[in-house]
């Protein structure tokens, strides 16, 4: 035995065993006390009738002999007549009583005011007995003699032993049934726990397809469901991670290939075409910036994962940052035959934020809108103030996002459309930046219709200055 089983046997089963032993001992004490008190009360009741029998007696011995001979319960107890000198003179068995037998109860009765005492112990033959002695006194208080009632305790002890044995047997049966039922119960726990442990080890080694059989619909079953769910989520995350690595590798390889190709072209002997040189340098610079953007996006994501992203917060004209982000994307939109519509409001309240990070969010959202829009597509950008929040909405009429993918698009590494370039972490980074600004980034999309992204940023609420009223 080891583990839970051993602890249960050492603790629970041991405690139950101790409790049953204590209860058995207590039962034995109570039963013995009840039996002995019953015998004592019987003897006391018999001795109570002596007051009337020996009242005003002139010959104690004659009266005692008559009492012994007519005593109805000779089969149950022995009567011994004791002289005024403390010597047994006659008993109910018909045999001459021993003269020097030990009678502590007689001595105690003779010395007590009640002239009555009981005792139990063993007689000279080793038999366990209970004795009660009643001393008879005359009118002037002198001791005339005594009557001693003696009952064997052997039968009582036998009945007590039987009762205790039955209780002990019942305790053993109870322990047996407890052990059987508990063993079954422990197995119902230990077996799933062992399977959970084995499956968890498989999951830890990277086998995310491992699953636990659900044995019971209880807390253990809930734990099995949770671990199975965890394995599924880990498997999904691992797949997304692998897809992310593949996607980022592809994203990095494309500009590197262009840079390497143009660098090799410009390194060729006899290359002196100024126009081609300028074009190649422009492509190298553009692809280098693209590489830098990818690396920076990955670094931002790493900072978010480690809670190390630090924002430089200040009062920001969010309209200026949005204008600049739109301006940066207009040339690309024109090249791809796509259109950005935007009507800037006259004035917007000030917000507290990191201007570079907010611009990063706007560029990312507009870039996604253009990326997933087809040729001649339209990206509409609107800005409004609603309840102390600036709401920036970027809506496109592109391919849209399937309903089953929509709840996951802000998760790390997730890409609903694997055919479009991108690392799959841009939205996760943008969502975290907006959250750090105490805002919200919401996405609503219909497949085949388009996608709408809403960015909500709280504005600075300035408390009105209190005007002091001066009395003339």
C-alpha cells in the first residue's frame, strides 16, 4: 500500500479502529456496572426484609436458622449466619461453614452506622463472588449477629463476556464492511488519479492528443474534463505556435530574399544602371523596414507575454495620430487599387496615451482592412465621441471572418485566413495596447460582407474650475 491508500489506512481506518475499541471498552464497563448493580440491588432488597424478621427477637440463632431454612432463593444465593463474635455458624448449603474465611463486608457492616456493607472479590476457593452482610442489633444496640448473602459472579461474568464478545464481533464486522466499501471507494479514486497522472505525463511530453477516460460524473470526472480540455487547448496553442513560426519564417524569408537578390544584382560586374540601382536600393530599404516591423511586432508580443510593455503616457491629440496613420497607408491603397474614405472631425477631446503605440494600433487595423479587401475595395474610417470615449471605426467590404473564427481572431498566433500574409499576432498586440489605455477593441464581421473594427479610447475629463464668488 502506498499513496492515498496508505494514508487512509493509517489515518481514517486507524481512527475508526481506536474509536470502536474505546466504545467496546466503555460498553464493557457499562454492562458490568449494570449487572453488578442489579445483583447488589437484589441483595440489598433481601437484606431489607431482615428488619421485620428479627425485630424484638429473643433468640437470634433460632430466628436465623428458621430464616435460612425457609429462604426461597437458596438456588440463587447462599446465606451465612454469623454470630455476634463474627464467626459463621450456619449456611444455606447444609455444609459447615469455614470458620476463618475472609469477610471484609462483615467487618465494614459492623463498623458502619447503617450496619450493612457489600463487597465483591474472590473467596478462599478462588470463585468470584459478591457478598452483602446485614448486622442485626438488639434494642440496646448490641450486636446479636449478622446475615451474609453471597452470590457467585461467574454466571454474571459469563453473560457479560458474551455481550462484550457480541459487541466486539459487531465491531469487527463493521470494520470489515468499512474496509471493503472504503477499498472500493479508494479504488474509484486511485484508478482515475493514476490514469490522470499517466495522461498528464504524456501531455507534458508533447502528446496533446492524449485523453483521459471519464469514469464518474463527479469532481474526478470534472477534473478529467478539465485536463482533456487543457490538452485540447495546448494542442491548439501548439499548432498555432507552429503555424506562427512557419508564418513568421515565411514573412522573414520574403524580404530577405528580395534584399539578397538585389544586393547580388548590384554586386554583379558591369552593373552601372543608375535607375535600376535606385530602384534596387529603394526595394532594399522598403524590405528592411518591413523586416524591422516584423521583428518589432514579435518583440512587442514578447513584452506583452512577460508583462514588460511600458507605455509613455502623455496628453495626445489622437486625431493627429490617426491622420498620420491614414496618410501612411494611402499610397499603398492607391497602388493596390483600393480606397480609403475618411472625413476628419473638426476637433476631438484630448486623451492620455502613448502616441507611438496608438499610431501602431491604427496602422495595424488599417493594414488588416486593406490586406483582406479585394481590388477596388473600400475602407471607411469614422471618428465620433460617445459618453467620454472616442470611438474610431475602421470598416471594410472585404472577405470577412467566418463566425467560428471571429471569437479567436484576437488570440495569439491565430490566423483565420492562412493565404494572406501576416504573423497572426498583430491583433493580439493591438488589443493589448488598447487595453493598457483602458479602452476596448471590438471586431464585428460577416463572411463575404466585410469587417468592422471599433477602437474605444477614454478621453480626459477635466473638472470645471470652481468660481469663487466675491462679496463686495
